[in-house]
C-alpha cells in the first residue's frame, strides 16, 4: 500500500469517526440547569422559573441543538466527500506520473499508459540504426531496428507509443517513426 493510500485511509477513518460520534454526543436531552452555571442562572432569572417554563426552554434548546447537529453533520459529510474527491484526484495524478516514469520499462500491465509525448533534447538529425534519443522528461530511448531517416531538427516533439511489437518513437511534425527500446 502506498503512503498516499495510507494517509487517505487515516483521514477518512478519522472524519467518519467524528460523524459517527456526533449523534452519541447529542443523545442526552439538553437541560438549561446543567448547561448554565448557577450564578448565570441566577443572573438570568432561570432559578425563578416554574418547572413547566424550564421544560419549554429545554424543548427549545433540544430543537436548536438537533438542527445545529443536522447542519454540522451535513457540513462534515460534505467536507469528507470533498476531501475524498481531492484525494482520489491526487491518487490519479500520482498513478499517471508513476506510469509515465515507468513507460517502456515493462514494469506495468498492458492496460496502463499506452503513449507519452515529450521532446528530444537539443539537435536531432533523425536516426541511422543505433540512434539514442534523450528526452526532456529524462527518459533515454535507443533505436532497436536498422532504419534510416535524415532531417535536421531542433528539440523536435515526439510521441512514444506502445504497439503490438514494441515501442515506437514518432516525430510529431513529420510523422516519421522508428522502433525504440527504453534504456533509462
């Protein structure tokens, strides 16, 4: 399991735990006499109220707390869903970057990345049977079959794609292509 998957699991577990405990916290009916210190009850005149009046006040508090709890749960749920969506996007980006870094090294399944685009670093004069291509993305590819193509180019854009019989480098501006093997 990758680090980002562990982090995501901890994050989701923590947020779901918060969601799950909110109803437990709010199960006890609010009682103004338990919520407010005695000196504040005296200052507000609550200690002078009849039991029926305190019951009405407590019923209002219960309704208020229930509404607040529902709003809080909705906000937390939305935040959890947003965070999960963000983490999924990050995971997809990381998988894509990881697939690009391994492209051509035969260390991934056939349904993974099938092509990448980059540029050859510096001057390129085509290929002559044993040409090495150094790409801007840091990859190095070597021509794997005898073939020749001559054209002087500066940092030409290329597409590398996996085909049935191996990898091919194609010059984007001319469409000329040659079979290659990744060296690094």
